[in-house]
C-alpha cells in the first residue's frame, strides 16, 4: 500500500491562533518550578497561545491552550485514537476528534453560571495544571488537571473547586453529554462512538476552605464495546506514577537546572508516545498524524538506540518490536525494506524510495543491541543488521559512497544520488556490527570485512563529500551541492572528525545557525530540530565543549521556557513545530553520547569520553540502565583533570583520572 509522505500532509493540528515563527523575540515566559516542572505565572493584559501533546498507550491528547487579554482561559482538545483505524487504513488513519468549549458542562456558583474567570498560572510536568479564580458571586479557586489515560482510550480533565470566601457556597457542574457516531463504512472496525461526559455531575456545598473535584471524560471506542469504567483518582495517580518513573531513571545532574529539567521533560515525551497496537508496542512520532506506525529514521535511528539507557521496559520492547517489523521485509533479492511500517504493522509506506533506510536500520539496530546488552536479543537482531549492511554494500557506487534515492527529508531539499547522511550512518553501523559480532562469536572474516569497509567508506566520505562550501572547509551534502546544509553535522556524530574545525565553524555561522537552531539550508527559513540536536551532539563529541554548551544552553532555554514549550519540536514552518517524540530522544542523546561521550562497544562494555564544561565542578548520570546493568557515572573536576567514577550496585567498577578529551573503556565483568 502506498500512503502519503511521512511529512507531506498538512497536520490536523489546530493551532488556535498560535503563530510560531523563527523570528519571535520573547523569552522566558515560563520559569522553573521547585517541583521540577515549569510554571507560567500569567500577567494581566497579555494574550498568549500554545499547544502541547501528551500520550498514553491508546490515546494522544493535543491540547491547544491560551489565555486571552481579559484573563480567561481557552482550551481546544484534539484527541487522537490510534487504534480506531479509519479507511483508507494508511499512515494518517487514526481517528481524530476535536472538542471545543461546547463539549464542557457549565459551572454554576450559587445557581448562577460562573463568570469573571481570571487565569493565574499554568504548570507542566507530564500533566497540565491550570489555576484560575472566580470572583463572582463568591471567591472560588479552580484548578484544572488535564492528562491522557495511561492505558485507556480516553482523556480526563479534573476540576477542583476550593471555596476561598468567608461563607459557605454551593457549586455545581451540570450533567452534559456530547456523542458523535462515525459512519461505519469509514471505520476499519465499523462504527466508532466519541463522547464527552461529566462523570460526577451535581450540586455540592462547600464550607470556607473546603474543596471538591468533578471530572469530565473524553472517550472513544468501537460501537460494539461497552462504555469504559473510569476511576478518575486512580487514573490521575497512574499518570503521575508513570511520569515519576520516567524521571527516576537516567537522571541528569549538572550545575544548570534548565538543562536538567529539559532532559527530564524530553524523557517524558520520548517514552509516553508508545502505542499498544495489534502489531505490538510501537513508538510513534505523534503530531496529529503519525501513530501506530514506525519509521526507519524516527524509531530505528533516533529513539531506539536511546531506550536501553533509560531502561523503560515498554521503550525497550517497542524498539525490539520495530526491528522485528522491519525484518519481515528482508528478501533474497535485496530489494529495500520500506521506510515505514504502518497501520499497526499491517502495511507499509515507501513513497520516497530508498531514503538511506537500510543504513538507518543497521545503525539503530546495532547500537540498540549493544546497549541493551542481552545476547539473545542481539542474536535475533543480527540477521537484520547483516542484511542491511549487505544492502548498503551493494549500493556503494564507483566513488565509494552509498547511493540512495533521497534522504530523511524526502525531497524537500536536494540530496543527489548519494548523500552525506547515508554514508555516515553506514560507517557507524559497520563499526557497531564489528563490535557486536565479536561478542556474538560471528565469523572473523566477516567482521574483518566490516572493519575494512568502515575504513574505506570513511576515506570515501572525505574524498567525495569533503569540499570548501561557502568558504568553509567542510562537506558538500551531495555532488553539485554549493550551499551549506545542516546535515554536514552527521560525520561528527559518527566519530569522524577529519574536517571538524571547518564544519563546526560552518554550523555556528550566521549562514546556518538561527535562534531556533540550524536552518536546513543556508539562506532558507526552514528548520528541523533533529539536525540541530545531531549537531550539538557531534560538536560535543568533537571536543568543542564550550561552543556547544553555549548553543545548547540557549536552545534548551528557548524550548523549555520560551514561547512554545516544553519539548524539542519537529520543524517550522511545516508542521507548526509539533512535539514529535523522537526529537526528544535526540535531545537526551546530546548528553549521553555528546556530553558524557558514551559509545557502546560490546554487550557489556562501552567507551566513555566525558566533556566537563569549564566552570562546572562536576556532573552525573544516575541510574543508567544499559549493558545489562544499572549504574551511575560521576564526573568531578580535580585540578586540570577530571575524576570519572562508574558505580554499579553500590560497588565502584571504574575510577580514573582523565585529561580533557581522553577516552576510557569500561567493562562489566559480571
């Protein structure tokens, strides 16, 4: 089945008046909250609108929210049901329904409709909390708590009313129900029922200082299924526990609270966006378009290599499942594996041809297998890795680089017949496969051939792509390319530093760097965060720590505390800066692979090249879950050097004094 491009359709996302451009100047609308979240304390008179996505196993919640100049709150809820498939059952066939204010029940105070709402603050940390006040006819504080169910096909909004007046007051949330039934001919599973309803309507009396909570549910289901039985308090507790579990693993501790918090938030967005499909757990980008499906770039290349470090069971299972789904398309004729497996695993999309997908898959599968540290899983993934590498080998052209039809931008910008990104990924995949193969006792001649191919492709990358572009000694992205491109950063992230000086100068030059990160192409307004995050990771790996940290700090502050928060985004102007999930995984990898320099080298081994920024006395990654172990990495400045300790199970397994940029090998012996 052919479906529209992964990035070609206009998003269903309703921006509710939001205008996101790379020229916005306002900064720090939000502040860090002591709880670990972020807080917008609303100032009277200034309108502002934004959107955020939150996800559960069977639902995703794109909330367009804003505060008007008079202080009242506006909410528009776009709810995605990835498992309620529509016809045609293609990439974008998740049932989506938008609920406006007409779906909400009236709030009555002393029998009269509440009026004069003044929004006080909005708080994010995996759950959105909005505090408002009503002054007429009594002083009432309203706290809205908004979140998706962790396991059900519904979204909840809990309204807690507190009487802050000196008198008893009667409050009432009216019983309101809105039901829509879809045409059964447009549903893979027939008719669907979408509802909004008050779960616990009625009038209640509050003494001064007392509180009460009502709940409104937004649900979707097959017509043949019963209405869900919902315990609002249990659902809220489950969501809070899930968020807490993400935050408790792979904890970043640095002297910069903005970086620590942005890292924590990125873990939430990365890991919540996993859907329980008939094809197994599938990590999905989201954004109102991309669910119950996987891609060779978003999942195999971006997110899957990160999941072992976090140690979330669902994340690891979704990664393994993605490689199983891709492996179904291996064939003896070496026809390309599709770019995307869609519709809960039932079909595929390959509308852009070979985007370098086999290099993406080989790279991601080999890195995941190494970091996951489980021999049985590695044995299962090995045939896919070997097949994908052989596919790439057969695509090596007369110039020694890998030919592909396009790249992950699918024709938005020229990529020629062979692009820098594909060959760079192939280089890293060969190195990882050689390391993995040794632990799996694979044929030594095969592994030697991988090492030789890696040597040859690295040389070919320099010979074929190395060029002076716009005055910088860097890379041309393809034959004939004369304009700087964002993806010249890829070799740095793969450990190729031969042309690092000129490349880093080009990346941070005004020709490419904007206040939103890298422009996709010099002179163009388009940006994609994925390239920016690759660049920051690569520049750190290349040892330009201070330059990278300056740009990382500004980027993180803008994404976490600026005008559109709290996660890395997909792109602009296309997509309206949606909070696609894999970009958050790439943000986390800036730290694990860039700042700490972790490079998997075996099922129980890795190299470590920490880059402690000047002015920092130390940094830590705590509760890392990789290579079959849970461990902490502690880096502490000692004079001109840095003490690096790795502690596992309360036992010091590695401790060395390293010079800046010095690599060390760490191996678990148990």
